[in-house]
C-alpha cells in the first residue's frame, strides 16, 4: 500500500512484513501547532476520499493512503485544556461536533498567535511596514511629477 505524509511529504510502501521508505521527508514541520495542523490535514484528506492510516515518524502528522482497502485509524487531538478527542479519520466520516471542534481550534489558534506576538515583534512589523511604504510614496511622488510636467508643457491648445 502506498502511503504519504500530508506535511513533510514522506512516502512509504507498506507491505505485510515491512515498510519501504521511498522519500525520507521530515524537512517540513507543522506550524504554529501540530494538533491544529493535523486536524486541518485530516479534514482535507476526508474531503478527497483518502484515508488516514498512520502517524508520520518524522513530523508526527497524518499519513494517508488512497487505496480503498486501507484501514482508517482514530486520531487523538490533544486540546489546549487537556482534553483528548478521538477524531474519526475515515473518508466521509460525519460528526455533528466537527463545527464545534473547528470553532474551538480557531480560538486556540488565535490565542497562540496573540501569545507569540511580543513587543519586539510588533515593533519589527511596524517598522517593516513603514519601510515598505517609502517606495510607494516615492512612486506616487514620481507619478505626480510626471503628470505635472505633462500638464504644464504638453497642452493641446
């Protein structure tokens, strides 16, 4: 069975006795949070009809197979408040609480973004924005000068 990682692109062939690694992978890591990245990957995989069959040994993200005989696993989602939710990973697995889970993960991700924003990073972002505005202002000034020149010296009368 052909199996690939959704994050680091590790590719393996799973046989009955052994696993053969075709591409190592492992260079990409999920950000900002492995649980949120795994949830999004599982939802995307379910929409394509593939099956989550295991956990990648390199990046700990879902490994998927597109073979119809693949056996789906349950994926534990370790939430920020200590809860562990087992997510069904089979294609077309329907769960009425997915919308609630999605909203909960969105709140968690927003909290992570706010906690990572330090004063230094905000100063850096603000100064970077200021530096990026300077070329735009120079371009606008140049356009204004060209229009003024054309209006002053090249009139049609």
